[in-house]
C-alpha cells in the first residue's frame, strides 16, 4: 500500500518530465526563435507549438520517450534505501502503459523488444534522511551522437575544445539541434561520460562557478553556433542552447573527454522523498 | 524564392519542388525504421501497396483502446540510420516522398535525383503536433515480431507539416 503511493509519486515524476518541458529550456528556445529567420525560425516555432500542444493535451512531447535515466541522491539515513531500486523499476514499468511511454527496452542480444521500459539508475550517497530523485528521459537520436575521446595529455585544452566542436559538427542535424551539451573533462573513461551526463542537470543558461570553466563554456557556445548547423541541421544561428562542463582530476597519462549530447527536448524533473514517504516536486 | 505548398499524395511532379520550400502533405504514409527497412527489402511481395504512399522514418508512441490504435506522439526518427537501405528501397518501391529528420547520405542524395524522389524534414521531437495530423490509423504490420516502435504503421495524414524540402530531386541539400 505504502509502496504503491511512492511508486505513484515516481510515475507522476516521469509523467511531468515527459509532458512539461522545464521553463529554462522553453525560454532558451523562445529566445532562439526570436533571433532566427526563414527555415530555422519555422523549425523553432513548430517546436514551441508542439511544447504547447503536449502540455495542453497531457501527451509526451516526443514519441521517443527515451531511456528513463535517474540520478538519485540518497541520504544514508533514508529508511528504505534497499527498496528504492525496486520502486524505480516498478514505476518505469507501469509508466509504459499508464502515461503512456514507448516500450524502449530491447534485448541487446536477440534484438527483441521487451514491451516495457527498464531504467538506468545513477547513485550518489549524501548526508541526511531523504531522497532526491531526478529523472532525465534520454532520447536515442542525441545519445547516439554522444562520444568519448581519450585524448593525449599533450593535446591540452585546445584539444579538448576541438574534440567538442568537431563532435557537434559531425553530429549535424541528427541529435535534434538546438542541443544542450554536457562535457566531462578528466577522470577515467567512465567518469568522463558520467560527468558529461550529470552536467546536463544544470539549468540552461547557468554558468559553472569556476571562472576558468565558465569562460570555456562561453567560448564553446559561440564557436559551435558560428558553425551554422542550426535548428534540425537545416542551417541557422542556433546549434546549441548551452554547453555545461564538469571536471575531475585525471591520470598523468590520459585526458578523457566525455561529450554528451541532449536534444532540444531536454526533459527533466526532480522530487524529494521524505523518510515518512511523503514526497514533493521541486 | 521559397514557396509553401499544400499537396495531396501521390505527387507526380516532384521536380517542381526545391530545397527550402515548405509542404503540408495529405494522404497515406507508412512508417519504417532500420529493422523494417531490412524486412521490406527482403520480401518478394509486400502485404500492402506502397505505391503513392510517403515513407515516414518514425517509431510512433501508440495507445490501444477499445476502438483500436491511437497515435499519441509521432515525430520523425533519425534518418541517417536508414542510409544503408534507402537507395535500394526507393528503387524497389518507387518511392517519391520520404519524411524524416537530420538528413541522409550521398548515396540517397544521388538516388533522390535519379528517381525524382524528395526528402522532407519534419522538426524532430515535435511528436504531439505530428500525431494531431494523423486522421486515421489504417493498418499495422509485423507488430508482434518487431514491437511498437519498429513495426510498419500505415497512417492517413491531413496537412502534415511543416515539411521542409531538405533534399530535393535536383541533387540539392540544405545539410552542410
């Protein structure tokens, strides 16, 4: 009984993410539409109209409802820590028919569609007794263009910037631009990709608190937008809405760069669950 | 000068359209992603007549109720995944109109020119809006075998668009 109440909350979290685009993303798209013209403007205006229709009719924004990717900040004193995985699995499974979201889980060996969805869950332990759950439904069009570059340390910062710009240019219209880019610099191969994905959780328009990093973010935004790829790759001034960088110390001999691309339909939603299992959306 | 057209399928004179033109399309479309492309190419005979239909790169989000299937959200999927199959499918089915997003490769570009076929781009992700232009779900093929996203769905659409002529039948393209 109590379990289903939490699962219902998580279902509502997924529903919100799929149907309502966060305000910072909508505002960035509106601003982009105002500075574009011709085909590029038409693309963005249609996208904005679609966001409105989805909201008004309570339907997922995009048919690719993505991989339900969770980021869980778990307070170590939360009393049901061992049950959280099951809650998330159940919520995502039920969401397939209840919202509905597209059955997007496929057996990688046989190629068979399983008929429901299975989440990807990232955990971080924190102090305290509550649970902060963010869902980021990740579409394949953009995920397929994400990439890991294991650079030589000698390539330096210029090499990092070049890798990001080249990746976005090579992706062209495939990942549904204007995109949001998460970049993880340093760490190991897996950590760089994780940091890149986690960087997507930052608000569009927010800059990294470290001024060294924020100036690289600004530079990359300008350079990529000068490429002219534009909305949906059909040409224009807006190829990215934002670039977010996170970093970690690296081995002296390696320079991993994780480049994670997110489509304009940058869906995300967050909720807090308390020890008595009350929950609220943030 | 870019123009706006309201067009019904089948389109006979595809060569009058040029990159940058906008089309609102009415008629029948069938969806096919990479798996379905392979299937269609391997079959001697199709279970439906694709003549006059547009090919739509799409894996729709569908819901079944007591009156049958309903489209919930149905924007385009990334067309480049279909590049290895497309030239052959255009020839096999005599396709004149392809709807997708993100653009296609050189081989398809040449085949579009040779066979008078158009590649039309619908804004990716605008799935709710696209679903509202589907007036009827006519049929579905290989649903059990391929699953909802990969099955071949036949839809009737009305004023489906805005579709930008992104690759025309003169060899021109908007993709750099």
